[in-house]
DNA sequence: GAAGTTACGTCAGCCTTGTTGACTTTCCAA
DNA sequence: TTGGAAAGTCAACAAGGCTGACGTAACTTC
C-alpha cells in the first residue's frame, strides 16, 4: 500500500491480527455491556428484550409501535409479546393517536420510568467508569469506530436519535 | 468535580447524555458487527453459537471443552449441543487428551477451517472498513474503551488471547 | 362511497440458544 | 481403592427470535 511507504504512520492497525483483536474485544465488551441490566432483570419476569423496549420508549416518549419496531429490528409479534406484558404490568402506557387513530403512542408510566432509571443507572455506571478510565480522546475514537461499523440504516436511526437528544 | 473547574478540558464527555449515546452506539454497532456472519449462517443449519465456537477453536486449536466453556460463558449442555452438530458434520475434531485422557482437545477440520475463513473474512471486511474510516487513533481509543468495559474475568481472558496471538 | 392500504393486535407453531437437574462413564490422584 | 474432576448425555423448560394467517379499525385514493 502506498501510505505505508509514503509515511511513518503505517497501516499495521489494519492487519488481520489487529482486526481479530477488535472482533474479540467487541465480543467480550458486549457481555460486560449487558451484564448489569441482565442481573437486575434476572430477578423480575423481564429480560433483555424488555430492557430495550423500555430504553427506547424512554428515549422517544410517544413513539409509535411501528417506529419502535424499526429501531429494534424485530417483528411486531415479537415486540408485541414484550409490550403486552409491560402494558399489563403498568410500566408502559399505550395511547391512541390523535391525528391518526390507528397509531398507538407509547409512554412510560411512573413505575416504568422507575425501572428505566434503575437499569440505565447501572448501565451508565459501567459506561462512565470505562469512559473515565479511557479518557475523552479514546471515547471519541470509540464512538467513531462504532458508527462506522453500523449498517447505513442503523446509522441513520442512530443519528436521528442522537440529534433528537442533543 | 474539581477537574472541570481546574482545566479547560471539561468532563462533558461523562454527562448522562454522552453516556446514553455511547450505549446506543454499542447497541446499533453490535447489530452490524454480527450481521454478516449471521447472513452467511442463515442458509446453513448453523447459528451465532456455532460461529462463536468455531472462532475460538480456530483461535486456540487444541483447546479443551472446559476452556471453551469459560471463554464462551455458557453451560456445557448448551455448548455440547452446538459442538455435537459441528463434530457430526465433520467441521470439528475432538481428540482425547494424551496426558489427561478425560479431556477432549478441539480442532477444526479442513472443512471447519473453510467455514471459519468464510465467516471471519466477512466479519473482518466490515471491521476493516470501519477501522479505515475512523483511522488508527480512533481505533486505539475504541479498543481502550472496550477493554475498560469488560468484567475483570472477561478482560483477563481477552488479554490471554491477545497475547497468545501477538 | 367503494376499494385498497396501513397500523396494530393476536393466534398458532416453529427454531435457536440459553438454563437446571440428574445421571453415567472415565480416569487421575491421594 | 476410593473420592472427585472432566466429559457426555437425557430431559425438561424458558426467552426471544421467526413465519404465516387472520381480524379490525382507520386512513387514503379513486
């Protein structure tokens, strides 16, 4: 490659060996990433799927079922099972749309917001520790690589969420 | 916090908002991370669990079942089901240990190595594109944050693997 | 106003991949 | 020789994905 010859900055970070380390880092890190919420949910009747639904409803209150579907990337049957229990248990409220009555807008109830806080506090605590240990420059790189790793569709959704919350 | 007051470099990267973005980035990126191998495996009778087993057997040829168990973090019954099909299909070979005949040492057959290559080529291609897009500095930060995010046990295993392959 | 489309919910059934628990066989080591 | 570790296996179950089919209400289009 020309860059390797032209400059001191080589392309050694693109070797298969380096890529493999990145792949394994993703594998192990994701386990850590989900470990704390999983532990909390383990006692309750909920799982990771409930966590995801709660997260994104909290994130975008009033979101429609269809919208949530496309963010989570699952089928409506799969989401419905999860949503059903959350609504029945009084963690999520489903309101019929005003302008389009076919739509259901989803909101967390106070009880749902409580669980959301418990879960995200735990997940953020780990994230915060990792960020603090690695420092702001590393964090920027972390985010850059993750964004580059997403599928275009996913990246668009991520960007939309990112802007909305900024 | 004193650092925020003391220096120009603030701790804004540790705000809940920034942490939430990191959490969502992990969520969407992991989907991309697994998408390509998943697509390949979809046609065959295998799934993500088979991919993981194949990856780590390739990574550490001759590893024992117990060792693989602790790396993958699943029960032996769960791993056994996956391993059973891979052995029956002639992708993995299980050799009785020489010094300790209770142990089984696992190896990929040529056929298994073929599939491993197909899968890891696809996964590395995406990784490489992401690395290239983000650049070496970002990649270093990426790896730092991921390592800091792991549980201590996972980090130890990751480090061991990392050194072994370096 | 009729016909088609969209949003949502639900029933039924299936698959993968994780779990526990119980039990056997094999084999090393004290 | 006996206890315990390693491995394998059977059975049962649960979470959380999936497809397919169907129903209903509401919106859109012709």
